[in-house]
C-alpha cells in the first residue's frame, strides 16, 4: 500500500487512534462535480450526514501541497470556492505536492489515501468508469484500476449513465473488485435507479456489509476494493425520459466542443445540472447524502465488530 505523507484533522486523528468509526469523503465532487455556490453547502451537509449516523467524516484533499485527511471548514471552503483547484487522481498527487498546489481528490486518489490512513469505508456519489467510445479513446477512469489494489469499501450509486455501464462492470470483474448491491440485485445508474445490469450479490443491512468486510480479511481477499451499490428509490430518481434526452444532448456537445481527458466527467455533470434546471443537482445531492448515511452505518457496524 502507499505510504503517503498525511496531515490529519484533529477529530479524525482522535477517532482513528480510539478505533471509532470514520468515513472518508472525496473533494472532487465538491470542487468539480457540483456547481457553485451549492457545492460548499452540500459538502457540509455530507459531513453532517456522516455525523448524524454516528461516525466521523474525513474529507480528503490537498491544500498548498499538503495532503489532508479531515479538512477543516476553512480548508473545505477554500477547495469549494478558490480558483485553480486541480482535479487530482493518484498519479497527480506527487506533482501537486511538490508544486504546492491546491487539489481535490477523485475516487481513485481518495481511496488510496484513505486506505493508507487506515480508513475502511468511503462514501461518494458515483464511481468513475469506462466511458462510451472507450474502444477508440481508451478513456477509462483510474478509479477502476486503483480499486483493484486498494483495500476499501466504497458506497456509491453505481456509475453514471454517462458511462458505458456494462463495460464498467466487466472491467470491475476483470480487476477483481467486489460489487454488492444494497438491497438490490440491479446495478444502479446514479441518476437513475436501475443501470440496466444484474448483480450477483445483494446485502440488506450495514451489519451484513460489516460481515463481508470481516470475511474479506479472514480469507485474505481484502487487498482490493469492495463496491457497495446503493440505488436511489425509484420515486427519487431523475425522470428517465429527461435523463435520456439530457444525456444525448450532453454527449453531442462533448464531441462538438472537443472535450477529452479528465474534463469529460465535470463537463457532462455541469451539462446535466444546467440542462435540467437543477433537477439533476437535487438528485445528485440526495444520492450523496444517502450514501454518506449508509457508509457511516457500515463504519459503525464494522467498529462494533472490532470492539
Ligand atoms: N461521480 C459523480 N460526481 C463526480 C465524480 C464522479 O457523481 O464529481 C468524480 C469523482 O471524483 C470520480 C471522478 O472519481 O469524477 C472520475 O473522473 P474521471 O472519469 O476523469 O476518472
Ligand atoms: Mn477519463
């Protein structure tokens, strides 16, 4: 595992030392995934959702080249509002640290840093994955390959339907990343409840997820990630017709504007938020808050087992 040079927030350091439940949170959704000014308010709500369920939130990011696990409110505000906050995947961390940059960590970077910090549960909105047209562009998120080698449970609402969902599931299988549905056997599609593909496994309580985490260690199969896929209830999803129209338009604009690389995901998310006049944003926020709550309850159950 990586051996990062980390500065810990005091609350997180205390909780880790005492073996109390901690949930890692990413900062890219704050800086690049959600529009301003809602992003800062939502970032604080996510942390509150973790607290309400009995765990300590550890939002991870980079401030002036220092990797921080447990950003304080001033640091969170800075990453949410400053110009020039860079989106950091694992490969970017060293360069960003050496240049003293401010940066927001993706699922990949957050997972790697959280695991190195001894945090076993991470909540996010949606995982990165295989992009449509990946057969030509080779655009596959580093989230996937990072989870292949990172021991962490990631609670998410599947992958966004802006990606190739089937190809993403195939890659997760190849990479040995476990996937369990939370009270479902269908892989969720982020904005929509059903991403269109079956899952082999379903678990129905935070305690059962904690059982799986313990069994991973007992059997020595804990060196990669476990995805806990938590779908939105159908009555809370983005209207599927609106979703399909917005997606088609977003993909066409992406091509028109020649957007590539790490700009693709933020571009498509911003398109959804403006084209649906906030409907997708409300759905996105619901997803993250629900995942933060479930992740915290899993962390609480896992800590109770260890005690
Ligand atoms: N899913 C969301 N919102 C986001 C992201 C994913 O609902 O902002 C971010 C995460 O940080 C994820 C990243 O790790 O996008 C994936 O980007 P890429 O496709 O460039 O790897
Ligand atoms: Mn990419």
